[in-house]
C-alpha cells in the first residue's frame, strides 16, 4: 500500500532468474527481471511449478505455492510472448539459455525488455515486451506527488 499511495509507477526487482510482470489496479508495474539462466522457474499455473511452503513455525497462510503473493495476475509480454508446446501463452520467461535485459527511456517513460538466446547468439536480441509508465497523480494535476503529500500519507500508517 505504501508504494501505491506514494504514486510509484514502477517497482523493479530481480532474484529468481526469470522475467515476469504484474500491474496493480492503480497502474503500478511490478517487473521482476534478472538475467535468466539457472532459473528457479515461474510459480504460475501456466508453468505447473509450485513453491515449497515452509513448515512450522512459519505461518502457511503467509505463503502461496503458485501465483503472485499480492493476488495480481501476470501480464504476458506485449510483443513476443513465448508459448508452451501446446500453444499456451506463457506470461514469463524462465529459460536457462536466455539473457534478459531492460531499458527505461526516461523522456518517454517507455520500459522495453529484450532477450538473447545464448544457444544462438547470431539471432541477436529479441524485443519481447514494452510498456509505458506514468499514472495520474493523486493530486489530479498530472504531476508526480510532492514529497510532503507522500509524507503525510505514509505518516498515517
């Protein structure tokens, strides 16, 4: 809630050696994008993979075996989504042969993702996802929130 309230447009993280993206109802893009290879897999219904749930003393209700812990649906790549052999669209990239990278064009607010298949580097980089960041200000004037606005909202928590 703090990031949503603060007017954040993009949360960028990486650890699981895969690419996936989720968008909240407020328009925050959550992009997990680390160099793939040695992937831990995508724990989504489309992959069939499940996370192990830790045993007691941890509270099982705080963990999900599949899906986004925040309850968000994954966003498939917008340009060149990969598919399973049966044609099912995969809303993630988790391939030990892929190197994935991103760039943010700061003037336009465009985030673009590419991959290179290291088993065939002559093919070059493939653009597979692109989206715009930027959402309406909580102030309603199209500008990012002011620090004092964020501080007042965060201070209420």
